[in-house]
C-alpha cells in the first residue's frame, strides 16, 4: 500500500476560523490541508467591523452593504436610533465571503479538499485523519497524516468530540434566519444602511431578533436558548413586523451558536480548536466572524510554534492569548445578557439606556475597535449612575 499524504497540519472546517488558520500556516511555510465538507452556509447577520477589514486584509469589494446606523426596538415598540458617526460597519454574504477566504488560503499554498472528517487516531509520530466523501454519509476515501490538527468545524464540532470530553457542555443559542430579497419600493420601513434589532420576548424570550441588510438581500432571523420555542414562527412574525413578509425568500438556515469559550482548546498533544468549535462567539451580540478569525490566527501561531519546537505546551498559548485580549469583553457581555435579556421589563429599560449618547458612543467604539473603551472615564461614570438608576427602577423609561 502507498504511504498516506503527510502534512504539518490538517485544518478541519473552511469557515472564517479554518480558512484564516490555513492561510496563515501556509504563509509561514507549513504544509497544510484545508478540509471542508462544502455546501454549508452558516446563519449569520454578516457584520464585520473596520478592525477586521484592516487586520485581515479584506478587500472592500466583498462588502455587500455599509451600515451607518442601528435601530433597536423595545417590547413596547419604543425605537432608539444609534447612528455611527464617522464610520460604518461592513456587511458580507457568508456564501461568497467564506469562499473568498478559502480561495485565499489555497493561493497562499494550502491544499483544499472537499470531504468529511470521520475521525482520527494518535501515535508517537502524529495523527492519522480519516476522511470521507463530500456527502454527509460519504464512504471512506482516504487517510492522511499530520503533525497537528486544527478543529474549526463549528459548533457541535466533531473534532472537539474526539479531543475534549466536555466540549458539548457549553450553552448554545439556536439561531435561524431567512435570506430574502431586499425591498425595492418604499412600501415598508426598511433602510439598506441600517441594522434593526428587536429586543422583544415574542420574537425571542432570551436573545433578540434582527433585520440586517446585505445589499440585494436581507437577513431576517432570531435566536434563543429556550428549547421548544419556534424559531420559524418567530421569524415569520418578525418579517410581518418589519414589512418583509411579502419579500421573496432566497433560503433559510439554522444552526447552534455557542455562547461561552471552552475552558480548554487543545488536547495537550497535537490537536487544537478554533472558532465556534472553541466557543468564541460573543455573548449578548452573537457576533462571531471577527473572533473566529482571530482564534484561527492564534491557533495557527500555536501550531507553527508546536511544529518548530515539538513541545505540545505551545498549543495552549492560543487560548491564553485570546482571553488576554478579549476575555474581559466576553465577561461583560455575558453579564449583560444574563441580566438585561431576562424578561421584557428589563429589556424595556435596556433599550431606554441605549438612548443615552454616552452609551451609544462607547458601544460603537468598543465594537469598532474590539476592546473595552477606557479613554472616557467621565462617560463611564455617567453610565454607571444611569445603570444604577434603571436597576433600582428610579429612572424613567
């Protein structure tokens, strides 16, 4: 029998995390196999901040829309406008965006393969990865060897189940959205430069509903961690509320979205997780593209160091570095979601707080720059006092 193909790394999953990891490793001179099952588009609002565009060299031609404002809607139908002053949020279509990232990885030297990860076995010399055909139940087609594996195969990661026994014990929000043709006439309250977010229990009992423009199309969806809640019925209700019930549906997609980073991303030997597989989706907002690509880059750096030194302790540095940069943001957003999303009474006050200009400025600054903003201590002080007034029920809604 012929010897199997051998790589420095096999990256399982071709979304933003996996494609970024594969491209970075290939540019570092490592031999890389990027394995993607194909035919899968993740339900996603598609928002990317300016920092992502700059940090990961994303061409502006991939942006299908530029959002310059958000509008949030309370349970009582109170609306708050949140304009972005002097900037914009880019919107991408995940089908074309993810494929561009995979193609870039291939241009940088990664070997692309469409197939399914079926399992792996470890030995003293590395890992044997079993790969099936492109169908969900595809027959075994080959075995490849690698020094390391990056599992970037999304929430409910198969690689994670082979790597970390507690990988499934993290909370999920189940998201569903429908891509519809954007309205061309002014027969509904739709703005192609504005994202709408609905904090209403009838749309989502513990998360939110959204209407995000993608140029010629629009993403309309909801998310919840509550089992038994009908996401499709809630999406129908949201489309009626937004005046998009008559818009032609292009496709519908659903998937679980993790809301807490795993406590460990590597097996201490030869495998590491990235992206949704590692749980790096921001609580409260559900934002994942920037954090997935950052996690993919850090995983690539860790694997490159492991290949250079042979020391598996190098793999742990990916999570350490990620949490050092973004752990505080995730902690704050987690607390915010647990408290303000609990019921409609609190959501009403949360939307009221967002009317404040200090809140809006710091929110956009933090989102655009992907960090907690410490440059405006007076604003933070004012926000603290206003939050306390709302928590105590002393502030008007």
